[in-house]
């Protein structure tokens, strides 16, 4: 009986569950995980659970400066002390 969609942090748990289920059945297609990615920690969690890429949507509307910060934080985590990719 509701109209519209669910987005933002309200859908993060369900999105992660879908990712886990897709990987558990052996899906080999690259997975773009989205829904509820509001921080670098959430994006990093998706990668650690097997996502090949992440999609950020609602965050662009709420905090348009954050996607760049998330990307930078992910890049920083993936580099060793000498600045080269691991």
C-alpha cells in the first residue's frame, strides 16, 4: 500500500544481504552494490563482501561533497605507505 522507493541508510542492511546471497550461490557476474552507501566504511564493507563496484545515489542529494571524500578514503585504504596500490 505504499508508493515510492526506499533509499539511503534505510536500505543498507537489505542491500548487503542481497550481496551476500548472490556471492553465496556462486554468482560470477560482476556485482555493482548500491543502496545505503553513506560512508567509506559502508563502501569498504561492500567490497569486503565481494562487490566489484559500488553505486552511490541518495548521498549525492543529501551531502554532495561526500562521494569525493568516500572515494579518497577508499583510495587511501588501498595504498601502502609508499602510495602505490597494494
